[in-house]
């Protein structure tokens, strides 16, 4: 199957609500995960197209978590690898770079910090609120976090798509911009205008790389059994670059449902491997759900080595 890479540029009208479940006390996400993006795309696609086409999109395509663009520079998460062969002070400086220009990834993996200061892309609004825990019926505190991009900063989503699903993806993204991404959509949060450019006009490249000495996941990555075994073997043999963080994903089905989805343990965006993985999509439809639920762990990858 022929895949191509397309980049969506999101001009937000206000900001985005991000966070996690009330059961995850005092925890908020650092941004918008690919699973949240997929939830919005899937709901919008289901309103426009047949279930067959929607299921193909959710299982065959790949989309990144929310990235950023400012003044023509595209930013991606810091690779989750130890900053190599440097002292503690330089490691402390490296941690300040939450977002890196795409062009500096290879240098960072090899111990070279980008020039200048870390980018100032958005500011955060944090509020402590309370909600009823659906499992116990008790009131529990949790943080509500909103991300508000600065003027001139746009959101970015990189997607790897089969050629015949490009128009479906674009239509779903336009509807998603009208309805909103993330939480508190009824208050106007998460709404955006979207434009599309081919990946070849950006540092992400026109097509997914067919080989790489090292590759970084741009969204939540769910390896299959063979890839899990290969990652373990690379770790035992000390192959580089290699670094990852296990992340638990959870949530509820639909927009206003009490049916919880199974928790998925995956590898977070920014995880780096000494080979180019593919990932897998899993059907995690819970009992009593009136529609299928797919967890897509096939994000786009960038070569870094």
C-alpha cells in the first residue's frame, strides 16, 4: 500500500483544554496525545463516512500528537534518550528543551544542544477543580489545564495516510476544527482553522522513511510482539539510540459516556529506537459499547541517527 505524509496546520481561535481523568489525581498531560486526536478524528469521520472507511482510517493511518510551528520552524518533543557523555549541568540545560526544532534532533541525540534559548510557544492556565469519581461516587480534586498558544504559533499534526484516505482525513479534520479538540468544547476551547501541506514541504518529509539507523515516535507507539522483543534485545545489547517512556492511556467511550475503555500501556511520543518500527492498532472495544473502539499505536516516525 502506498502511504504519503501530510501535515495539518491548526490555527486555534483560543486555546486547548488538556488533562486526564479525575481518577488520575493531581496529574495532567504535557500536551494533547495522539489518542485524543484520534478520538476527535474518529467521531468526526463517523458522522461523514461509512463505518468501513472509518475503520480503515483508524487502523491503517498514523497521526502524531499535537506538535507546534512558529515562524516557519517546526517543533517536536524532546527525544526520551539520556543526554550522552556530558556533566550534570549540561543535562540540566538539556531538560529545559521540552520542544526541539526538527532540524536539531540528530544533534541532540549525539549530545549537541540547539543554539539559543528554548522556545516560548504557549502559556498554561491551571485551575484546581473537583469531579465525581465514577467508580466510587466520591468527589476528588484534579487539575484543569488549558494550553493557549502565543500569537503566531500554530498547532501541527503529521499524518501518514494511504493515498485513497487523504480526502477522508481532510474532511474529518475540517469538521474537527469546527467542533473542537480536547475538553471544554462547549465553551469554545479547542476550535481551529486547518490548512494542509504535503510533508515534502516541511522537515517531516514527503513519505514515511523506509529505513533508518534510529527513529523517533511522534505519537503514542504500541509495538507488536516482534517489535517488543527487538526493543528488549537492543536494550540488552546496548544499541543506540534507544530511550522510551511507558505511558498509560485511559478514558471513556464517546463524548458523554460512562463506559470506560481498557487501560493501554504504550510508549510515549519522543521514544527513540535504533530501528524503524511500525506499531500496531488494537481493538479495545469494551463490553456494552455501541460502537467499536480502536487504539491506534502507529504514529509517524522521524529518522534521528
